[in-house]
DNA sequence: CAATTAACTTAGGAGTGCGCCA
DNA sequence: TGGCGCACTCCTAAGTTAATTG
């Protein structure tokens, strides 16, 4: 069953090999070889003129302590280096890397002066930018060589790309949101830290397991599935969502019935499921306190995360959600719900403290077990996929106008995509240059408008001219001017569409839903139906990822 | 049944490199 | 031709799910 290949490399002392045989049940391959991960470049000590000062006095740090100090120095411009937790965590871990002497001297982070280091790194980055073309080429070529050597594996008889074959370089952990571990040291990973995880191994690799880094598993280089396998999985995901489509009415009827159940746990389950379905909330696993940022999903919602309004702005039974979800992105929404849901929520919240669980008789495992019974392969996240894809399809139907030109059709597509992103709460920070680039675009529009009125004036006079002269030449001139006007009108329209699109997209991230939630066949079909080139919707990487869909969907495809 | 954890999937932001425009 | 903004790629964090363990 198992074939083993060990490839030695001059760079690393151990080469990881993963050989698993799982052909029968979702088996992907039975022979695999790869060259192991690429380690972070070794630490280069600072030149002696770049100094560190403690309490105003120059101090030469040991290489170990110096390296960690540089991590902090590189972050000096970030606001989080001023945060107490960040500083506390950093200082604690930094001290662990110090010599006994350094430890005895350096006792207060406030007395540390990293500015020379910081300046040095800024200068370095400037220098990098100022490199000549040849130097840049050289670096690029070296990266390419590394990619060729380590970025691929042999899987059965095919050469396949590997994802993250580079080991994370050491640095300071910066979690998202209010993370209790921010500022902690992420150690450098050395070859001897690598433990090979394989089912059966030869000589040098006899231990199975994973090494730990910063409380979180370091995952040995994972392989990109061959694109056909990746596509297969993707396809399956959307097929499951389509099966949900077939029975979603039944499930909805079911959970509405369950709102009336005598059993509290059933009612909680049913209300949670309603939220997951209606609002595309995530499942919401419970998390260990103090280990991660305080974020929640559906099952882990707390009383403090919602407010109930029997009446609000003319609507009955309004629920206001306000909580931090994945990546500490705020979810804020005010939605009217059915009376039964509202009454249930009142009950769930009765006699509870703000930090008590809303669904105290429910967790993701209970919920998913229930879903599994309702439909094979159904889990909470299938609802997100289903609702995202069905929304795209509906919105495309609604928003696309047959005689719109291509840019207008693409605007419609983006708007449909946007509706999904809003549903899934995919947000982004407004780009730093947003205001400026908006102004620039507006200036372009104004210029184009001027150009248009000029062109119109010229057309008018050409017409007048032609009326008097009545010769071929002046007739032709009218035609030319007419075409010019038309062209400028189109250009103007394109710019205006662009402006609308960009404005509406200010705080919304479209990429996540496009990549992970939207059945690509919907988009492919839409492109085919309206003659929009697929390149306008998917870039090169995306076209590769969705090759399976581009191949198989025709214009009548229905999700 | 709860805790642990492997495996997989989804997420936003930083950095950069490339195309477009003046 | 050079500067600038934007799209894309990479990075790594942070979810979900299911299997295992005791």
C-alpha cells in the first residue's frame, strides 16, 4: 500500500514526507513525494552603528535578544505597540530570550529605545524600493527557483503545486481584534523542530505529531490539492447546497413548528436555525476564554448581543443584533422577526445576566447532529453557501437589463455580488486612498463632460455646415462628429458607472463571497447568457480555480 | 459526554508589481 | 517615461466540522 520516498536536501536536515493511503474513501493519491518546507532566512545581526538604548545608555544585545527586539522595532509605527496587553506579552516573551545579565538590566519596557533600529529598517525598505531593475530581477529569479524546487510535489504521476511550503518567519503575534495573546513571540522554527507526520516512515522520521507554536499548531506544509481534486470538492460543496435548496421548504416548515415545542432545547435549536438561515450567521463554536478574542457566532450569542423591541420605527418585533463575529468584524443588524421567535427570545433572555448564553441548551455539535438527521451532509455552514448562491442568482435575474451595455451589466453583477457580501457581512476597512481616488475619478468625469459638450457643439456646427454646403465631404464630417459624440458618451457612462460601483463598495469586500460562497456556475451561465466575457468577472487565478464550472455550465444553468 | 485536535475552509490586510495615464 | 493607483498575491489568523480519546 504505502510507498515511501525520502529526498535529502542540502538545506534542511529532515525532509517531511507524507504518505497516506486512502484511495477507497475519498482517496486522493497513493504516492507522494516532496522536498520539505523552506525555512525562514537566518537572522542577520544589526550593523554595529545601529544601537539600542536602555534608560538612555547604549547597550549591546545578545543576538537572541536583539532579534526579538527588532520584531518590536519594526512595529513601532503601529498603534498596537502602545497597547498594554501587547507590551506586556511582548516584554514577558522577550525577557525569556535574554541572557541573565540582560534580564537583570532590562526590567522596564518604557526605558527601551528602539528608534535607531526602527529608522534602520525604514531605510532598508527604502533601499529595497530603490533597487535597480537588475537587482530586482535577481531576487525574482531566486524566488522562482525556490518555487520550482519546493513549490511542487509529485502526486502519483503528476506534478502538483504546494500551498505554503514556506515556514512562517519568526515575529510577534498580532491577532485580530482584542486578542489576549497579542505581542507574544512566535518562535523561529528550525529543522530540528519539525516532526514529520506520516502514517509509516523510514529511518529518520519515526515520530508522528505536530509541533506547537504559540499555542497553535504549526501545520506542516499542506498540499494544494491537484486542481481537479480541489474542483471536485468545490463542486461537492455546491451540490450539497443545491440539495438543501430542494428540501429547504420542508426544513423551514419544520423549524417553525419547533418554535412551539414544549421542550426548551428544541425551541432554542429552532430559533438558532432560523437565524442561521435568515441572517446567514456562522455556527458559533464555544471558545476558550482568554485564549482568543471575544467573538461569537449563532450558538455562542450572549444576552448582551441582542436587544428586543416590541415596536421600532413602525415595525413590530424587531431584534437588534450587535456583536463581534469572525475576525472581530462587527455584525450590526436590526431585523423584524416573527412573533413566535420574538416571544421565544424574550423567554430565553428572562432572568439572565448580559453575559449569559442566549442559547444555553444548544451548541454547534447538537445543532449539526440535528441537521445531519434532516439531510445527509447538512451542517450549519451549508446554509451560508446556499443562501449566498441563491441570492446571487435571484439578484442577477432581477438586476440585469437585456439592452444594457457591458459595463452596465457588470455593474449589475457587482451589485448582485454586493447583496451577497452584505448578507454574509463581508466587510473591509475603507481603502486609505479612497477619498482621494474618488475625487480623481470625479475630476475625470467632469473633464469628460466638458469634452462631451464640446463635441456636441462641433457636431451641431458640422450639421449646419452640411445643410448649407450639401456636399459629400461635409456629410462625412457630420458622421465623424456624430461618432465622436457617441464615443465620448460611452466613455462618460463608463466612468459614471465606475464611480457608482466604487462608492457602493467602500466598506464591502466582494472577494470572499466570490471565492467561497457563490456557485461559479451561476456566474458562468450569466456571462454566457448575456455575452459578458468571463474575464470581466474572474481574473486568471479565479478562472483556474473555477475551471470545472467554466467547462460544465451552459447558459441555462440553474443553481 | 466533554475535551482535544486534525483537517479543512474561510477571512481581511499588507505589500508589491504592473498597467495606465499624463 | 515616470509616477501612481489599483488589482492581485501572499500571508497568516480564525473559523467549522468530525474523529478520537479517556
